[in-house]
C-alpha cells in the first residue's frame, strides 16, 4: 500500500516529530532512487530489444525477443526483491506485447492467432499478477470477433466493430465468467478477474455504441442475413444501461455505476447529435444536461463512499 503524506504539515501539526519526518523522508528518497534506476534500466533493455528488431525485422524475431523479455521479467519477479518489481513488470508487459504482435503478424491476424495471443496474455497475467495483461487478454479476444481500432492520421482515430452482435454476446459471456470467478478466487487473482470482467464490459458497450449508429447484419450461414436496425441497438443499450445503473447503485458497485453513467452520456449525445442538428439551442441544452448528470453522479458517488 502506498500512502502520500505532507511531512512538513504533519510536523507543524504535532502529528510527527522532526526525527520521524526525517526518517520517512529518507525512506522516500530511497524508494525514488529505486524507481529511477528501474526506469533507466528498463528503457535500456527496451532500446536493445528495439535495436535487435530493427536489425532483423521479422515476425519470428519479434516473437523470440518478446518471449526473452517476458522470461527475464518473470525471473526478476520471482527471484529479485521488491525494488526490482517495476523493471520486472516492464519487461513482462513489453515482452508480451512484442511477442503477441509478432505472432499475429506471422499468422496474418487470424482468429486463431488472436485467440492464441489471448490465452498467452491470460497465462502471463496470472503468472505475473499483472492487471494490464489481463485486460490485454480480453482485448485480444475482441480482436478475434472483429473489433479493431486504429490511427487515421491528422489526429483522427477509428473504432470498428463490424459484427456488433457477436462482439456483445462474446464479451457479455466473458464478463459473466470472469465476474463469477472473482467470487471464487482469493488475493491478487480476484483483482485480475475483475479487471478482465471490467474490460469485457467496456468492449461490449463499444459494440452497442457502433450498433446504435449503423446497425448490424447477422449471418447464420444457411439463410439470408438478419438485419438488426440501429434503433434496436439504441433502445436495448439504453435499457441495459439504465438497469445496470440502478442495480449498481443499490448494491454499491461504484465502478459499474460510473461505467454505466459514462456510456449513458456517450449514448445520449451520440443519439442526440445523430438525430438533431448541432444548433446553438441543442448544444446549450446538451451542456446543461451534462452538468446536471455530472452533479447527480458526484452526489451518488459521495453517498456510496460514505
């Protein structure tokens, strides 16, 4: 557990003696030194890995370098002390990303490749107790069902979920499974399961967002595709967000309540400006509504924290 203290204020208030404050300050400087050293070594390791990859720019090279970095990080996490934890986690995460990217490139970004990377990220997350890898594992699964994001240039970004219905279904099942596991596990594994469940909920909401704007075409193979209109997605998403927000508020699930509120605002403004022109009147009304929602959410969060 990390705690931030104002030592000068505590000494002035009489809560700490000058000697106690000096001792805590010395411990803080030592921790800061370890942090700087870990970052410096970490950047050096990444630079060497990037140089090797630039010399031999191939998918196989990326996989080997990534696996080597991840193995180094796992070894440091197991054998070294707490002061090496940051470097260990840097090596694990960057190694997993490099190896995963190389594997996907070699397999031409196939469904099998995404699922393989998702399994590898999940295993690494458990071994390293790393929440970022748990989230990346879920994102790799979303890639298997067609979800994509990219940079378009000139400050533009794109989010594509071509099979919104499939993405929503898969992410909902994944969120239910990992959320159920969080009730059965203990220790750090509870956090990992919750991170995975939360990431799956975020991706599912992105699926609803895309579907509420463009609809979806569900192809069952044997028969003609079933067209699902954008209005169906919009109504279903609104009902689910409202129901989720009510349940989260009653049970004190602050993170879920905030997630439902954020995507509720995104949904509202997406539909608002999709169906209304951006006139001064509509922008003013949207701004006032945003302030009202923000104040209401802040009040609910204060009640839940109390």
